[in-house]
């Protein structure tokens, strides 16, 4: 169990808010496209899935997180279509969902224990200094 779970959750929600902001701002960041995939979408949604996968227990909860992130990406794409300064693209929905899948896979590797390692390192009791 993570001792700093509230901090990690707050950081995750801050990242969600950042993705929402960057998705709806009139001046989005520019990121390269690799083989027709927008790297910014892939990285953003991959990061979110990787992060939250470390905070939830069990496959069922990970499926819920993955579903919610994919739906967020779809919803934000529709929201972009409602603006006069952003464009709607099905390919962006694909890239967001692909990012969620990549994040899930990364979370299944040793990289999926980064928060546990940091949590342990930061909360470990240390002997007092002499």
C-alpha cells in the first residue's frame, strides 16, 4: 500500500487537468507525428494510464481506468470540434486510445512499480543524525 497515495492521486489528477487544458487551448503544443500517429496524444494518454495503473489494484479497476481515459479522449475530441479554433479528428481518438494501451503495457513492466519505489524511498524511516 502506498503511504503517499493521496499525493500520487493529486499528481495524476493534475495531469488529467493539464491534458484537458492542452486539448482545449487555442494554442496547442506542437508535437511530431510518427507514422501518422501524433506523438503528443500517445505520450499524454500513455502517461496517464501508466500513472493511474500504479494507483489502482486489480485488472477490473485498470479496465475501468483505461475505459474512462479512452472516453475522455473521445469526449475532448468532440469538444474540440465545437470550438472555432481546434479541429475534430477520428485519428486523434485512435492515438489517444493507443496511448492508453501503451501505458497499460508499460505498467506491466518493472516501470509499473516506479511510484511504489518512490513512495518507499520517501517514506522510509531514517535514523536520527548524531
